[in-house]
């Protein structure tokens, strides 16, 4: 049978283990949240790049039409 001192040490470590487990779970959830936000940011950036690419193509087409109408075509 364990002594009273051994039981105090054993039961004293339970709150410490719960505290460490809680901190680990909180950090784990925080990391998942950060990764999710970075993923959302990446998707938004990809959509933005696609829109810019599409708009740039439209601008080039419009510029070519205007240059053709003006009779002056200048490109670097």
C-alpha cells in the first residue's frame, strides 16, 4: 500500500497533467486556425490573380482596338 506522501505526489501531478494537456490542446487548435486562415488567404490571392489576369487581357484587347482606330501602334 502506498504511503500518504506517495499519494500526495501522485494526486498532485494530476492538475499539472491537465494543465499541460489543456495548453497543448489550445495551441493545437490555434495552429489549425492559423493554417485555415492562411489557406483562405491563398485562395483569395489566387482568385485576385485570376481577376487581374482576365482584366489585363481585356485592357490589352481594348488598347489594341483603340490603337488600330487611331492608326498608331506603339509597343516596347
